[in-house]
């Protein structure tokens, strides 16, 4: 099940007065998680005051229905006078999840997971650095009932990892049924991203691509204080259980328009992705031309079934297919990620050149 979350950072003190209104507004749009950055506290003098503010915010967020998690590492353990056998000091923060950023071995992680369970805490594994072998070893020491995973984010340009690497690193967690989270930057800042190539996209477009991988369950908008309209779009993507692909339609008939705004079920082919459902189909051969990568066509002469073909390779003209449009160029990355039995919906959009 998809979910979408927010990043808030208490070290940016000028933002603190805005956070409660921010998360309240985002909740309306379906946001349900918060990654809370509290690394600043290691250098604070008035720790009790800061901890109270962090705890009060965590409780406020939880009362709204948010799951709140934060990073920990051995330095934090020492600061909080905690250990893998004693996690109770973290309850002072009010968070419901502790993310093991770095510095723990597999045996320590197993202890942390078991002891966190007794305190009704989730443990987040670092999906960017945790190896498949370590995950296998960990599975022999504990179950994963209270375990999630989430990737790192990389603010400086050109420091993020590739989408292919995210898929590779996330796959073992999915095999164990562990939900995987990832960060995308806001539309304004584009700083706290996991995937470098997605930094250029709007956050909701990046979100669409990430969910289409089938390896990502949770997307966190890493940069704080996202704009309202962007929050709304990001919430809409997470609310769906299907992949949306934007298509520029040609001069199509009402019958051909049935290809749009219906959830269709996909199959991956050598030259295309096909998707269909049982809908009356009176489409006849009309625009029979060579198909190029990104062409969208409907199969003709199938009276009880609409079957759309999105071509991923060039192929010759064939009266079996009538061309109805073309996929928006940036959405072809989504098409390439579609697998058998995915649910997809084609959205007709205006050409950006008209």
C-alpha cells in the first residue's frame, strides 16, 4: 500500500513555528508519515528544553495519525544513555520509529528490533547501505514484524544514487515483506533526494516513477514546508493503486476515447506494453501508420475488449492497430517499469506545443 510523508528538521529553528500548521494541512491530503531530523540536539546546551519541544511535536503529530521516525547511530545511543538492550531513553522523543542510520552490526540490530517491539517502536533499516547478506543473517536472529526500511537522501548535486541501484537495493527487503521508503526533494528546493536522476522532476512525477518500480511503498518529501498545491498533487499520487501514464491524444473519435480514464491491466511484450479490460470496443482501422517508441494504439476488431498498446520499440504499420496518440516523453520511463498485471490508467493531456 502506498504512503506519502514529510521531512521536518528541528535544527532549522526558524521553521519550527510553522510545522504544526504544515503537518495539519498535509494530513488533509493523505500524508501519514514524518521523518524528523533531530541531529542538532547533540550540540545543544539546553537539552531538556529541546527534548520537550521534540516530544510535544511528536505527540501532536501522532494524535493527527502520523507515524514519526528519526535517525539514530552509536553517537546518539551514547548521548541518550541508551543501548541495544535499553531503548527506553528514546521514548523521551515521543517518536514511534528509530532508523538505524549507520554503525550497528547485525547482532546489535537484532537486539534493537526485539527490544523495540516490547516498547511498541518500529525499527527502520537503512536500505541504501544494508546488504542482502546482512538481511539474510538478520532474518535468522529476529522476525520483521516491527521493521521498515528507508533509503538515505543526498542533498548535494550529483551525489544521489541511480534508480537501478534503488531497485536492486530495495528488492531484498520486498522479498521479506518489509515496506521500503525513499526521499524526493520538494518542488522548490530539490535537495533531499535519494535518486539523482529524479532531482530534475517535480516531486509528484518522481513519486509516480518510484511507485511504478514496484519496490517502493513510501515516499517522503524530504525538504520541509512544501507548497499546498504540491502537497495536494503528491497526496493524490499516493492515494491511488494504479500507475498513471500521460498521453497526448491525436484527433480521436469518441470510441477511441474509451482508452482513457479506465484502469487497465498490463502485459509486458517484446515491442510494447499492452493493457486492457472488458469494455465494448467498436474501434475500426483508421490511423494505420508506422509505430515509433511512445506511440499509443488500440487493437481493432475486438468487440468486447479494449486493448491499448504502448510501443517501446519502433514497428511497422499494421491494420490490427489504429494509432490514437503518444506518451509524454518523460512518462516513457514509467512505461519501461510496467510489469505484467500492473494496473495502469491513461490520462489524456493537452499537447504542450499547442
